[in-house]
C-alpha cells in the first residue's frame, strides 16, 4: 500500500469511526473529502449515502446509491438501500420494485435469508404481488421449510382467486397439500374454494406502517394542488400537508426506534425492570399510533369529519403535537368552529403553524362578526407572511415594526373599515402564489433608509401614525450608534409621547441604558417589556428579551427560570435544553450541586424526548458524571458513564472512567468485562494503537491491579508481542517498588518470569531479593 492509499484508508477509518459514533455531520465531511480525491471509491460512496440517510437527506442518499447500483449492478446492497429510501418517502411502487431486484440479487449471491427478507418486504408493500409470493414459496420449499412453503402457497391461492383464476388457485392449494397433507388451514381453504367463498390472506402487516401512511399523504398533497398551478398552496393547505407529513413521519420513526436492543451484561444491575406504569404507557402509545394512522387513512378517502374524530381520540389519550392540534383545528373549522378554536390556540404557538392558525382563527372570528379579533388574527398572519419576504437577519426588526400597527387597530371603529382590512389580507394570503404576490407587493414599497429595517407591508393597507413611530425609532437607533446616548434618550421619550405603548421604543431605551452602563435599570426595563409581550401573546419577542437579560446578568437564577417556563410553554425544546444547561452551570458555580444535578437531569430528559443531537446528550451526561464524581456518588456516576458509552462507544476517557469506578465499587468482574469489550471493539476497528494507549491509561490509574495486568498480558501475547508485555510489566514493577509496594512489585515480577523472558535469571534474582524484604 503506497502513501496515497494509506492516507485514503486513514480518512476512511475516520469516517467509519464517525459513523459508528452517529456523528453524521463529521462522517459526511470525511467521506466527501475522500470522494474528492477518489470519486469512484465505492466504500466512501456507500458510507456517504448511509450518513446522508441518517441526516434525513433522502434525495442525496438516493442519488449516491443509484450511482452505486449502476456501477455495481450485481451487488444487492445499493438496490436494498434504494428500496428503503423509497419506502421512507412513501413511494411504494418504486420501493416494491427495488426490493424485488435486491431479493433476486441476494438469491444469485446465495444469501438466501436476505433474499427472503426482501421478498417479504415486497409482499408487505404489495400483498397481491403473485410473482414475489411464488418466488418466496419456492425458496421455502427448496429449503425444506414445508410449513412456511404451504402457507405461502395458500396465500398465493387467495391472491389468484381474487384475480378470478379459480382453477389456478385450486392448483396452488393442491400443491400446498402435497407439501403439508395435514394442514388444516389448507383443507379449509379448499372447501371454501369449492363453495366459491373468498379466501383470506394471512394478516402480516399488523398496524399500518409509516411508509403506507406517507404514501397516502403524498396522494393528499397531489390532490390539493391545482393542475395548472405549480407554485404551491395557500398557507392553510400547506400547513395541513406539513402536519400530515409530520404525523406520518411520527409513525415511521416509532417503527424505526422500537426494535429489539441487546442489553450489555454488565448493565443488568443498573437497569430496572419494566413497571406496570410503563406497560400502560406503551399500550396508550400504541392506541395513539392507531388513531393517527386511521386519521391519515380517512383523510385520503375525503372523510374529514371521521378523520377529525380519530385525531381527537389520539389527543385525548396523550398526543400533544402542534401538528395534531393544527390539523384538528383545520378539519373542524367549518363544522364545529367552537371546538376547532382551542386547538388552534395551541398550534398558533408553534412558529411552523402560526401563520395558518392565525388565518383560520381570523376566519372563525370573522364569521362570528367579531371583527376586532378577526382583524388582529389576520394582521398577525400578514406579519408572519411578510417576514418570509425579507432576509432572515432582517425579520426580527420587521416584526417589531408591526407593534404600532397593532396599536392603531384600536382607532379603527367603523365596521366597514375592519371588514375591508380582513378582506384585503385574506385575499392576499388565500392564494397559491401568496409568496410571490407578497414579494411583488414589497417591491412597490418605498426603499427604507440605509441602516433602517424594511418597512412593513401593512403600511400599504392602513393609514396610521405607524410611519411616524418607525421614523422616530430609526432616528433613536442612529443616534445611539453614533454614541449620542443623551440625544437618543430624548428622542425616544419624545416618540413615547404619541406612542406610549410602542414596545420597540422601550427596548431601545433599555439598550441606551446598557450603553451608559446602567445595567440594573436596563434589566428592569427589559423584564417589564417581556411581561407585556407575554400578555400580548407574542412569546417570541418575550423570549428574545429574556435571553438578552440572561446575558446581562448571567447569575440571576430567577430570570433563567422565567425564561425556562416561557420556552417550555411554547414548545421551544432546543432553546429550553440550552437554558437548562446554562442554569445547571450557574448553580454549579454557586456550589449548589443538588440543584445543578436536577437541572442537568431535566435537560437530559428533554433531549431524549425531543430527539436532539447526540453531541448535546454527551455534553449533558459528561457534566452530570462530573457532578456525581465530585459528590462521591459513584453508583450514579456509573449510570452516567454507561449512557455515555452507549452514545460514544469508542471514547477512551469514558471507558477509563468506567473501569476505575467499577473497581472503586469492588465490581472487579464488571471492570474486566469493560476492558475486554473495549479492546475487542478497537481490534475490530483495527485501532491497535488506541488499544495499547487504553491499557497504559487504566494501568497508570491502578498499577497494582492483578486483573488489569492479566488483560494487558493477554492482549500483547495474543498479538505475538510478548517482549512488549514483559517491557510494560517491568516498568510497572519498578513503579510499584518506588511506591514501596513490595508485594505488588513481587506479583508483577512473577508474571514476568511466567512469560519466560530472555534474562529470566535476573528476574529470579530480583524475586528472591523482594521475598527477603
């Protein structure tokens, strides 16, 4: 192997390690680098496809496996991966064809079990596929698995009967009886066939899969689009399809994450048995999945009220997805707006569904002649839609500029004006090309001054003092940027005289106070404004302000708790996890280890529930383990490190810590099992240097451990490096002797003698000297 090949292999090994540790981003980066220097490398291409699949970048993964399938047409692996991607995307016909091709290739390669699994996948997707059933039945027959072969011929007879070929169905049953003459089911089927009664297929599927429901969502998505309109749908329909996809994905992810897992032997003392409450929770979860599945199925058939009833049952059990609340609100908006509204109040808190929820809530208020409430909802919808027409970095400032516009609603008293406002916004947002329309409308606005935020589209709809307030705020910001804090404050107070409740002005006053070093006053101002935003229902702005406060006074626990409560109530789990970790760190710095531990546990529980990144869970567990070690709570520390081992099996520091803890807890067997398991893992990964470093690390912590010494000797002798083992033992004996551990040093010398070293006489002389001490 030349230098280039060695470098390439080293990169591939790094990529494989990242894959093993579920570090998808790093794996993608490494494999991409490999493909830049070796574009046709099949290992890198297949591994990159796998990493992309786990990132849920299914189209990119599909393209890579299609390239491999074309490059290696006789290899079943790419075709099987292609099939699984099609299945995950709900493209069932394509998935069935690809599984069939993979099954044939596995059979050609004489890998019968994998071929059977792929033929079974075809039948699961297409129960009436006669060719796949026939192939599977013949494979079972050739393997001598007569029970399974007879059952497949029985199912094949049922499919053939459905297609009207009674004679051929009878032949299949006769063949099944030859294989299994005493099969009661086949005899019963033959009797039914003679009476012209329909034969039933065995129920293999159990509950409908996420793939089947995702296929139905695709049908719904296609059905709601106008044939001549390729630009999209209105916001309410877009959100409906998005909600259906989220719930179908929920079914699919549940299917993927509920596979049997092997529990390591040394965990059995720390993993409690399933409780009755857990079993009840599992049963409830299955009922929720069933109702979700039924809801999607009924919507495919256009039975929206029945679909709403199924979804309501799921929510009444324990389903609390924003997607579910929005979809139920959407389905009931016309038939039962009173029942629809509370669910929309929940989904409106989720940014993904806020625009559509506000539109439907506005419709409900409008139909009830509650024009003030309707105009507020419609204006909120316009604000959120408007934010999509500007770059993300400008959206926050644009949203603030809507505050005076909301205030000006109070001055619109004529019913006709309110109706016109609602009608104009509804017309703009209830069209398939609403994004393009709003972007075109924004181009008609006068250009904003340099350094100023973009003007709101609502300026075109309402005549109010909002433009004056916007200009004043721009002036205040400009003065503050120039360091003219006193002038900026004067201008801000002048603006407050005609817009006293315009909150962005109050925020700017807070920023001026920060510039002047009056931090406590600024904090009080920001907290007051955050409370007002919360009262108004604008949680996003309240969260932004409280986050700003935590940076100004990082040790203020009460502010952090308020922010945590607000994040939790709005379902912003990613930020909530970060805040829990920051709170835990503050309490750690205040030497309150108990409260710090509780905060980290809350963060960890939330990270698991929200399927956050693996790196985040690792960070939390490392900090928890550190707290438990400082508290000398070794059993809890073991639990934390064992979870870290599961998340990052190749991490050496975790393994070293576990070995040390097991020995402190006098669990010598568990410690040695940990060493053996990690060494085996490193050997499988061809990381022998890491294995040697690991052995050095654990022996430096516990040089007199007889078990660890034996593990080290066993490793080197198995790799025919006995001389290295002797050298390592010699250094250990010397170290122990320096530490006046004569007994330990003597035991090591005796191990060296048992290995028959070249200078055995010298070691025997040393043993004699040690025995005299």
